[in-house]
């Protein structure tokens, strides 16, 4: 392992070790040419998110690949809470409750089924979090893939959203496939607001599992 990658591993492990919800003993960190990978099992979804965010904050990290599993508790099903979750998702017009739902386990909403896009899954999780007595959200749902193995079609779908956007179509933004269903937006925008808008605009693309930006601000 190169000296720079050794430094990244040490600093990411140190950053994760400072998190109160995560034990660095639960996770293994490796690095290759600035690309950090985190493997292991954590106790809840917040811990997974915090570990990934901590890795991104380390100077020199160019990408974060994760294979972090979240322990799925199997306590008795809470029927009343589960019914409340079902009702809330059915009332949300932006969520197709026929294929995306949530089960309850001791106040935790376990997202199950299939979402069309990152945006729909995020919306469903937000809706579930607002249901009374929801203490945590566990994401066990998946994003459907309408393209099969052809990731070129996914990149084209993302590019098409950018081309049709009233502002972003004038910006030099290009989607690059990082992994199956994962896209990074590269190129130039004029400000932070356009960065956020670009991420929000493409989050509704069917088959997109995750999206991040590597956009340069050029006023």
C-alpha cells in the first residue's frame, strides 16, 4: 500500500473512532489511490451514514466505497405502528405504496420492497419518520433497475435530465458511472445552489441507487 493510502487509512480510522455511534472495531478500512473502502457491520443506519460522512471529510479521499451492513433486528412486529406506517405511505402521493412499504419492529420502521428512484425512497423514509412512535429508520428496500446490466442507459438517462433542466442545461455537467446504479456528476456549475439542484434533479432517475457530485464552481 502506498504511503499516501496508508495515511488515508489511519486518518479515516481515527475519524470513525471519534464517532459515538460507531466502533472502529466493527469496520475495516482500506485505500487504493485515494479511493477508500469501508467494510463491516454496524448496529443501525445512522452509524453507517456517520462513518461514510466521516471518511469523506478526510483530506485526500477521492471516493468512498462501502460494504457496510446494518444489523437487522427481528423483534416482535408492532401491529399498530405498522398499520400507521402503511396508512401514511398510502396517503403520500409521491410514494407507490403497492411496491414500497415499511414494517415495524419496536418502533423501528424497516423499509421493504422496491423504490423507483433515490428520491422516492428518501420521500418514503421521511414520511415513515414522521409517523408517531417511529424511533429509527432501517433501509432494507432496494432501488429497481429498469435498464438491466447496461449502465450506459442509466448514464444517458441522467444526462437527459440535465439537458432538459431550465438552468443546468447550460452548464458543463457530465455523469460518470462509479458502480452499478451509482453515478458521480462531474463538470462545472456557477454556485453551491446549482450543485444542490443538480443532485436533486437527477435523484428522480429510475434505477439510480446513489449520486454524488464532484462539480467545480466557476462563477
